[in-house]
C-alpha cells in the first residue's frame, strides 16, 4: 500500500505526514473529488490512533452524501486487489474502492475498453461499527457465491473419484448407489454441511480462497491441496483392504484397536492444540473467542447424539460414522498455514469419502430387528426379513402365529 500511495498523483496530499498529528484535521478535507482518496483514508485509519475515528466517521457521512455518483459507475465485488493479504480485518467504512489491474472486477457499464478497473478493498465484517449505507447500499457478493460454487465442485469431484474406486472394489463394501433417491440424499448432505464447512474454514472469503487455490509456479498451493485432497480420499478407501483396519470403528472401543485409537487420539490433541494456539497468537481476543465458541458449538451438537444414546440405550443405536469425524477435523482448519491447509484437505477428504462410499447414514436411530423364518426346504438357511422397528416386531408377535426368532 505504501508504494501504491507514492505513485498516486491524486492523494499526494497525505504523503510523508505524521498521521497522529493530522488525524484531528482530516474531517475538514473534501474526499468527494475522487474515490482513490478513500484508500488513503483507510491506510490512515489503520495507522492512526483512536482520535482519528471521529474524523473518519464524519468523512464516511460525507462520502455517503456525495459518493452515490461514484458508486453507480463501479461494480462492487468481494475480491481484494492483488497483493492484499489482510486477515479478515476490514475497515469500518464499508466497501472502499481502489484501482487495480489484477482483473478481479471491472466496470461493466463502461464497456470492455475501459482502462481503469475497480475492486473493493473488502466488505465490512465487524458488527461493532455502524455501516453508513443508504437504501440499496448492500451489494450482492458475487465472489462469495462463486467461491461457494467452486468449493462444491471440488467436493463433488472427490465424490465421483470415490465412486470410481468403488467400481474397482476399493473399498469392497461400498453401498450400492444405483437408486437416485440415495444419491440425492448424499448430494443434500454434501451441499449443506459442505457449505457450512466452507464458512467455518473461511473458504467463502476471497483472500482465504486465493491462498488455498493459488496455482502459481512459485506458489503451487492449489495443486498441493487438490492432490492431497484426492489422494487422501483414495488412501482412506484403501485402508479397508487391510482386514484389521477395515473393522476399526470409533463406536466400540476394543483392545485389538488400542494402538490405532491411541495414535488417533494423540494426533487429534496435537492438531486441536496447534489450531487453538494459532488462533490465540494471530487474532484478537474477540476473534479467538469466535473461533473457540464456533467449534465448541459443532462439538456440542455431535455430543448430543451420545447423550441421547446414553439416555435410552435399549431403544437407540449409535454409530459415529467417519464422515462426521472428518467434518469435525476439517472444521478446525481456518488458517493460512501448511499445517491447517493439510488438515483441511485430509479432513474434507474423509468427510466426502464416507458420504460417497457408504452414504449419509444417521448417527443415531431406533433399534432394528430382522425376522428369521425357517426355510420350508430342508438344509437351507432360514429366511431373513428386512430390518423392522420394535413396534413392527410387537405387531407380528401379537397378530401372527409364526415360528420365528428375532435378532
């Protein structure tokens, strides 16, 4: 930003000034002449002390009165200009405009030959400061809808890849997805919890999205994320080819799986501790609390399944599917760091692999029973009925005179 200000001929008034001394007199200046001055105003707001805030609010009121003509000629998007590395810390002035040549957005009303392209510095995200916007001041965040769509396509690509491995017999106990109803249930869970995961991990923010999906030669993070994401889904499916690991479950703790369980527990504690430490060190206190409480809300939600099972263990079955574990693990990964990005790729891969290979089976449900009817042909095994509820079992026992057993 400093280099950009030095090259600006419009806002040169603010070059080489001591911001804390000039803050009190800023409200007397006219910022309606050109929107480029708003970028300077934002830089001043970040550098000045708290005494600058009152003057900045006066300027915001002034821009709200005089800036309508400027706003009519620009397209408001959520993309930040090239080189902006802000960590969701937005100015309280709302959407500030600066020129950019990155092509992130442009004025569609000025034709394709427009030499000046515009992008917003960011959308206001704080609820503590008032937004000085008049009627119709909200702009549709095109970039956020675009990132949501791309994120869903990434999840869907893993879903298709796992279904392809199922055709090859990896894993060998894949659920049959020839029924379109079953596929639509998977898509429903892939869409809505998948988008919730995008919000929890910040993937709907353009700067966060750009960090993960960067395909530059010197910054190939996008290739690393996609290859890790796709590869770990196939790797998780391949674990079921090992008989001992294929029977591993988080629902039943047995001595035979003590070592994998301890390794999983140790890794979980290490990753949770690292992410909490990162959230504390690189965010404000309110940001850390937002991160902590939002993750606790997800954990409490899934813990309710355990409470329901304990309250009615005889009539309720419980199975903590690995797609839920993958969702919980990936929800931690909100930071621009290789560790966090790797966890996001691996956790999301487990989440999608579980949905694709086995479906979005419920974590809790009623106990189901099967009716065994002796075969009329000697030497053949008994016939098994479809799974039915306890109420259906009671009905058959009271009404029907069958030589049956239940299991």
